[in-house]
C-alpha cells in the first residue's frame, strides 16, 4: 500500500492538511502519515523526514506565506528547501502554498486554501495511481484553487 506524507503548518489560517487528507481518502486507499510544523521554513526537513524515516512514496507540503515582502522571501527559501529535499530523496514533494494576499477577502482566502489543498491532493492520487490521467491533462491550463484557464489558442 502506498504511503502518503502530509505536512502542514500552524501559521496557516486554514487547516490545509485536514482538507488534503479528506480528499485523498475519498479517492484512494493509502496509508497517510501527517505531521504539523510551525511555519513554511520548517516544511522541507519535515517532508524529508517523512520520506526517509516513514518511507513515504510522496509528500504534500502545505503552507500559507504571509503577505509582506519578508514572507515572500521566506516562501522562496522554503520552496528552495523543498526542491532540495526532492532532489536529495528522489521523491516528489508537492508544494501547496497559498499566499495570504491571494484572496480578496477572508472568505475567498479560505475557499482558495481549501480548494488548492484538495486539488493538489487529487494530483497526488493521480501521480501515484493514475499517471496516465496527468498525461491527458498536459497543456490544458489546470489551476489549483481558482478556475482553470484552459489551453492557449493559436
């Protein structure tokens, strides 16, 4: 049975990990191991530990960077760390970030955090169980959280 790691943060203003776990359980049979860390810069090592110590086949790293310039810098550093952890372990870590200023108000921000978490959870299911589905979706302008934009027209 595949093992899926979920790591989220206490800094986020929505329980992204819960939404991801719920969505995976609706679509696949897999063992899920969840960890929660304080902030996004803690995600890379937590994801790496899930892979190396818990033998996860894939990991989702979910977090919410704030809206200030220093938060964008922290998000970039966390993202770079996640990429390095992927390369060090040869395992996919699906980064799911929602910046605090992406929503026009609290309601839209909460909607976006839930939708992006759920839609990327479906991507994880596809990567593990239905990779041919992702091939069919190549070039179709998929967007997680907001409406898909569709393919470019020539």
